[in-house]
C-alpha cells in the first residue's frame, strides 16, 4: 500500500531549515518610500530597480504612471480621476540582499492605505525635493513613522537642479521632526554647477556624469585632496565653498549611531539625483548597511527568544477588484516569522478558523506569479474567499498575536444612507464588507436613538470609492451628507470619567466600529480645549486595533 507524500510539518522541521529561514530573513530588507507627490518617488523606485537588475520592471513603474489617461487598471473611477490606488511590493536583489519595496498610493486621499502599508515595513525612506523642502504629505507620513517607531532614512532628491542650501534642508528636518539629520554625503555645487558629491565617510569625491541616467555604471571616484589637480574644470571657489560646508557639518553634527537611527533619534541623509541616477548606488549601499532585517511583529511578551520556524504573518491590506474579470479580493500579507509554503494550513487567530493557503501570489498590477515559499519580510497576495479581515494574524502550529494595525484619526465625516429601501440589506452587507477591508471607518453617535452610519476617512476620495462600490457591486444607490467634524480622538476611561467628560460645544461622543470610545471634533483648537478640560483622560490620535 502506498501513502501519499505529505509536506513536512513545521513542527518537525529540522534545525537546518530553521537556520535556512534565519539566513533568508537576515538577507531581506523591507521598506517603503514616503514623500509628497512630485518629489521623485517613482523615479527613485525606477533607479533602485535599475541597480537591482530589474530594468523591465522599472519600465513598468513609469508605464503604470504614464498610463494615467489611458486604459484603467481596474476601476472606472480610477480612470476618471487619474489616480492609482493599488499597492503591492516590488522585489529586487542588490549586493546579496533581497530588497522588498512596498508600493504605496501616490494620491494623498488614500494615505490611510499608505499608513497601513507602512506597518508592513521595517524602515522608511523619506524623499525630499531639494527645492521644496519638507512638504505637507511627507510631514504627515513622517509622523506616522515616528508614532510607530519606524526608522527613517532621508534621500534629498533633485540636487542637479538649483534648490535650497543643503544646510537649510538639514535645519528644516531637525526643526520640524526633532530628529538629528546626519549627512552621509555632501553635494559639490547644485543646479548647473552640480559636479558630484563628497562621501563623508572617506572624503572621496564621486564625480557627476550626466550621461549615466539610464545606466548601471558607477561614478568616477577621486580623493578630495586631488580634486583640484585632477579636475581643473571644477571651479576652485566651488571646491572652497564645499570644503567649508563639509567642515561646518563635521563640527556641528554628531556621527551616525545605528542604535540612534533604529530608535528614531537620528536620520541618515543622502543627497542625490534620481533622474540622472546619481547618488543612487551610494544610497543603496548605505541603506543596506542601516536598514534592519525583518522584525517580528509579535507583542513583546510573545516574541520568541529564539528564531522560530512557526509561520505567522498579518494582513495589512485588502484590495478588491484587482482583476475586473473576477470580482475577487486579494489580501496582502506580510510574513513575520517562519516560512510560508504554498498549500500550508494556517489558523486565523481572530476566528480560530483553519484555512488552506493554496492561492498565493506575488502581484504586480495585473500580473500574478504563484509563490511557492516566502520568508520573513516578504509580501504575498492571498486570493481571499471573504475570510480575512484587515489586521488578521495567520499562524501555524501555535496561535500568536501580532501588534495590530493602527487606525488613524479621520479628517472627513459624512452620513451615508441607502436611497432605495428595497436594497437596504445589500447596502448593509456591502458596507460591512468595505469596513472590514479598511476602505472606510464608521462611527456611531454614543447617545443617538437612531443608529446612523457616520462614515469617516482620512481622504475625501475614499467616500467616492465606497459609494461607487456599493452601487456597482451591491446595486445599492446612496446619498451622502457631510458633517462638520475634522478629527477624532480615542480614549480609555472609567464609566465615571466618561459620564463626567467635558466636551467642547461642537464636539460629539461616539463609538467606532469596534465599539471604542472616541470624541469627534471640529478643530485643533477644540482638541486643546478637550485636553485642558479633562486632564485625567488620555486622548489619542491613533488607535491600535488588536
Ligand atoms: P513622484 O510623484 O514622487 O512619483 O515623482 P516622479 O518620480 O514622477 O517625479 C516628478 C517629476 O520630477 C518628474 O518630472 C521627474 O522627471 C522629476 N524628477 C525626479 N527626480 C528628479 C531629479 O533628480 N532631478 C530632476 N531635475 N528632476 C527629477
């Protein structure tokens, strides 16, 4: 009698394969780029992929962006609005490491999606335009990284263009974020005078060559002391001015300590030009040295002391309609511990339901590539039959709980109603589904007799997405009526504290979709008043759902 071959259980995994999982973990780096639109995120992504030997993918990044007015990816609305809301991960190899770059939506109305995607990253790269400095979207995203203690590297882009002085940019980073910027290189001139950069680690000068933009060639490197004699074309006054700035930076600044960077006290700053491909290779080497390998997301008390082969991961994004031919939903999972193998059986920690993961993909736009195995830090797309919720932990053999996904203060609030009473059931079902996907948040007035659906989101377009999907997928027409709230603050309080809470005149007590207490407010000024009137209650702008 023959027996069917079975996959080895992780329990029985040999010590050798635990070591293999650890080797794979240590060679991975998973990060996301945070920036304001037009700072150069797409261009930088392309150039990183160029160095990672993924030129054909690099073309696709640009292609996807320039397709804005052409054929829509998966949603008519996306076509009308010219925005891309899909998000996945790009993978490339560099210097023996596997780098996973999490793609985040560029449009600020979908920043809630970006906030959650950041939770799957072990570090973030903040791209700043030298001419514009820190812009609003970058500022918001940096604060999310700071709240979640995600270390941030800085790339100051467009040094080939005339911009602000690098010293001014460093000063702005320090002033706005209370973090110490530690430059790793220093530009030699800018704009039409841009000639290269000084590597502050060894005083070598990387010379700029504008014809290298789409090539993977390294810069010509000379020593600082030889610069004048070897490169007579570089004006002596430019060399003198750069020398003085470098001296100043050295005297004023501390050196970079990895622990300070990981703890959020320092950010290494790299200057470069994504468009001309200059400074990218230097940045990549620095990035690999500094960015931590994938960390476990388990709560501190549950974190295994030893590397474990038990698989676990969490769902940080659910995306519907990636493929318009099948109205399917894909859950994006970040592997945190152990090894994922196709067909493995896992437990959803929330529902304790067992599920077989037979359809797992690496997803790029419309393309899907089946994944056989994945390691900590990897992102996999799971075609989900409606079992998963945002923030779910999937685990094998032993039930673990991850830290949970944060919910951020919305900035827009509106009551949503179904205008066709005959479609009420479908409306309720659709809305429940969209809330589980994280497409929208919902609050209820804590005192109201009639339960209204007060929807809330960080971006206004999220409401359009919800209405569009209710209408197209559930055939439920809706009406929207805006409410004047601009912020929410969550709080934990005793029953007595809650009954004595003092609210500003225009604020409202509410419960969120998980039943947590919150106050809805109309202005920053109201927040100050709320804090002043209730000094014994802690109000929070972000809530971690576990
Ligand atoms: P994103 O919106 O952040 O993805 O920005 P893009 O990568 O699309 O860049 C916005 C614009 O800035 C485009 O026209 C790019 O060609 C340009 N750009 C990006 N990087 C550089 C750079 O290093 N130097 C210059 N001069 N232009 C750049």
